[in-house]
C-alpha cells in the first residue's frame, strides 16, 4: 500500500514539474520582406503539407503574428474586446502540447502527448502538419465585462487571431487553413481546460506540398 502511495506521489510531482517547464522562444524576426498586400494576394487555404518541421525561430514569428505583444503596455497584434485578452493560443506538435506565453515569448509545456490526429479529427489529410495552433477563449474573462455578448465578441476576437495566423503564414512561406472541427472532448482534457474555456478554431501549419 505504501509503495502504491509513493508511486502516485512521484507521478503527481513529475506531472506538476512538467506543467511548469518553460521553453524560451527566440526573439521573433519582424523584418519580413513580404508586404501586407502581397500576403493578402497570396492567401489561400492549404491542407497538404511537406514532411518538413518548423524550426523554433519560425514558430516564434508565427506565434508573435498571431497574438504577440507589440506595445510596451502589453497589448497585442490582435485586437481584443474591452481589452479582455481572453484568447490564448496553444501549440500542438509531435513532441507535445504547449501554451504560448505571449508576454514572455515562451512556451509552457502542457503535455508530452501528440494530439494532432485528435485536432485533425475527420479531416485526416491535415494530421501530418508539423504544427497545429489551437485558439482558445476563456469566456469567464470576457463575460465579466460584457455579459451576454461574451460569445459573440470572443468569436470576433478569435477571428482576428485566425486572420493574423493566415497572413503571417503566407509571409513566412508557410501554408494553413482555419478549421472549426476537432475532437473537443479529448483536446479539452489534454489541455486541462474548464467549463469556461471554449475551443474556437485550429490551424494546421506547415510547408505547402508542391
């Protein structure tokens, strides 16, 4: 009985240590040659990806484009209703799942599980994307400020982040597509999300297959 208790205690400790693990991202390079109008002209949905990983500097760039901090007061590249800042972006790769900490430009390790198939769900063709970005809303943060309008307003905020991802991907030579479908029950469990959290959209990201 004592051995079993010690086993579960060590499991809890190791899980908590993993959840506190922080990976610092490289400073995002914002000097990209592609202009906004070139990115708009080239933007299109991509669902087939090369078997090629995305390096950390490029991941840092796409995350900063999505919802990075662009002002000294902590405000972001994506607008947010009543400055609720209720949107978070999670990163899913073969190595695991991470929460993007935009103010620190870092990744917090959430799980060592590969959930890309659960995100792809029925659209199995996108499951080989090296990276998925998951846009999550904390409805509790915005509901306290706007009441019954929370879901409508957070949907708009998620849309802004999604568009940033689309344009950022094009500017970096990557492909993506905004998706609503995913295995929500499994993903919420792995991410440790509560009832106030809503999975809004996801983006498979990779180099387009030619």
